[in-house]
C-alpha cells in the first residue's frame, strides 16, 4: 500500500491526489500494526508544536483531500474533506451568499480538519460560537484503521453520546479527521468596522459591556490591542498606519458589526461611538467608511503574530481569563521582566481570550524562568485556562494540570487508551508523558 504513495521522504506520507478515507485507513492500519507513531497534519499553522514530529513519527498530511462534497443552499450545511484550506471554503461560500463561522489570520494556510482538531476560536467566535456549536458531523479514522462515520448534517440528533465532540479539539490524538459537516451562516449585507482608542483597560472592559448592550445582535467581533502591540505593528508591518495616532491612547479596540440594514447598522455604530466619547469610555474613534479602511484596520490586528515573529524571539501565552482580570497579568509580567523583554497584549476580548506575547531580541532562559511557571500559576489561581484556543500540542502537554483536575486528565488518558491503545496518534502531544504511554 505504502509504495503507491508519493513518498517524498520517510517519514512523510503525503496522501496521493484523489485520496480517500480508505487510504488513510490503510496507512493507520499499517502504522498501528508496527507501532509506528503518526502525526496528522493540516496547514501546519498550529502554535503549540502539535503538527510536527518529535522523533521519527510518520506525517500524514491531509492537504490532497481537499474537495467540497456537498453544500445545501437552504440550510447552509457544508460537507467537505478535511484538507480544504479555510480560505478556499470562504471563497466557495462567498459565491453562494454564505460565510464560514470562523475566521483566523492563518486562513490562507490552515485546513478545516486542523481547525476542527484544534477547536480553533478566531475572530468570529463572539458571534457564531465555537466549532463545537457549528460542526454537525465528522468522519474520522481511528488508530486501528476503523472509519467512524459521524458525518451527520442534522441540527438536532439526540440518539446516544455525541461522539464527534471527542475529536473536536483532540489535536490528532484520537483519530484523523477526514471529512467535516459544518453549519455556515448566511452572508449579511451590512458589515461595519470601528476602531476606538481608550486611555485604560477598565474603559475597554466597560466598552465591551456597552457594546453588548447597545449593539446587541449585530456585534460580530470585539478585539483589543495595547499600545505596545500597536508599536510592533507600526514598526514591523508593511503599509500599516495608526488611524488614531495621538500619543495618549493606551489601548485600541476593533469592533465589527454584521447585520442586514446598512443604513441603520451604520447609524447604530456611529451613535455608539458618540455615546462612548461623551461617556468618556473612549478618547477617540473612527468608523471605517469603506472596505479599504475596514481591511486596513483588520490588518493591524491580524498582522500582530507576524509582527511579533519579525521582532525577534517570542514567548506566546494564549490565556482564557475573567475579562476584568485580563490586564492584571500583563502588568504583573511587565513588573517582573522590566526592560529584559517587551510584554505585548492583544486578543479576543469578547471571548475573555488574551494573547500575551513576550518579545525579546533572542531566546533567553533567564527571561523564560521569570515567565514560567509564574504565568501558569497565576492563570490557574485566577481560574483561567492556560490554552484558550491554540490547544496543548507538545509545548503545553505537561501544563494541563494548571487547568484540568487529575481526575479529568486520568479520564482523558482512559479515552486515549481505548481509542489508541498503541499510542501511535500524535505521541508526546496533548497529554502528559506520564499518562500517554500504555
Ligand atoms: P496543523 O497546524 O497542521 O495541526 C494542528 C493540530 O491538529 C495538530 O495537533 C495536528 O496533529 C492536528 N490535525 C491537523 N489536521 C488534522 C486532521 N485532519 N485530523 C486530525 N488531526 C489533525 N488559532 C486560533 O484558534 N485562533 C486564531 O485566531 C488563530 N490565529 C492564528 C493566526 C496566525 C497568523 C497563525 C499562524 C496561527 C493562528 N492560529 C489561531 C493557530 C492555528 O492557525 C490554528 O490552530 C489552526 O486551527 C491550525 O490548523 P492547521 O490546519 O494549520 O493545523
Ligand atoms: C490571534 C494568533 C497567535 C498569536 O491572532 O488571534 O490566535 O498568539 C492569535 O499571535
Ligand atoms: Zn487568537
């Protein structure tokens, strides 16, 4: 079987074009029978080392399984192969008047199979919910080669345990996702973007509450970045400029509304901006007047990961924290690190998700020792999660106990042992070493 594969170089197996679940099944049967480790791989944009081998694992990249299987133009239910790149699905749906329920800066490379396997959050979760809400069904191949057809397209199906949820966010450690059935929302005609400036974090927090009250059902994104993040963007991203360049701004908020009435939605957003100015919640603000202005504002926010990579070495922490405490950890890290590193904060404030990035000219163990385990202990003490949306992968597998109880992790290990008794799927990832060997 394997000799029919276009073998690029062992241990990589790139499934041949026109590949099917049968080929994935045969590869896993083969690897399972010889206890060969396997790393499922999508677009390789993951940020916790989940999609690359640790030693000599076989890489199974789903990139050639990239067909749209069906699309129901009434319900908006899309069924596709796992290797479809997110942006290609965005473009496919655009012509049909629908959108994907998730959007992330990596859309040009990440695959829907990888999005599901990491339970990716992204820029639209506030409006459309997580993939646990939008994925209706999956097809997955288990370690022994069994094909699990859970590719339902029903909104409601309460017949027994909903097993697909085990695979959403399991990071390739329980099975290889080969097909996805997902509910896609209709594309609405009126999308508006505002870029606002605040003088302190408390105002950002209050602004979020006001946005939910005053913008209500049309609110579709609420992202924030601090002035350190803005400086990085201005210094490292081509063609980016700050629409609100006054020095006194310490925080920036990007608000997007998505509705069906251009006129009233825009008036609603402009009224919100005036109300926030008069109430002292913002020190300045602008509503994008056209698509170019809207995308130039989005480019600032979506370009931050790239800006950080260009700035040097970066230590990334993707934290879920109660909204009122989000900036406390940023200030504590700044106090601890002083001038030895630049602490940058941005993220999906609407989801309580902080992207804490600590940037230095080069990697430095002394800096790392000041960050960890402090950041994990602080997050755990404040009942947050040490991984909001990026998963655990290799980098955070040993940190799982900061956010999950020993009993919960033990049960995860039992599920892993049941579905992958030889532990061939993504070894060393997600679960601590002590638990992930039989
Ligand atoms: P990969 O990186 O290839 O793999 C990720 C994990 O999923 C690995 O453990 C891999 O083994 C497993 N996997 C991949 N495909 C399959 C499959 N078919 N079956 C089983 N397991 C599989 N993430 C967010 O959540 N929100 C964001 O806003 C966000 N923004 C980003 C912005 C940038 C610029 C970058 C570089 C990354 C960003 N990410 C974000 C992280 C990353 O894009 C997501 O985790 C994404 O879902 C990974 O998809 P992928 O196809 O690249 O998967
Ligand atoms: C985002 C990307 C990764 C990071 O931009 O929303 O998920 O930490 C992040 O920069
Ligand atoms: Zn993110």
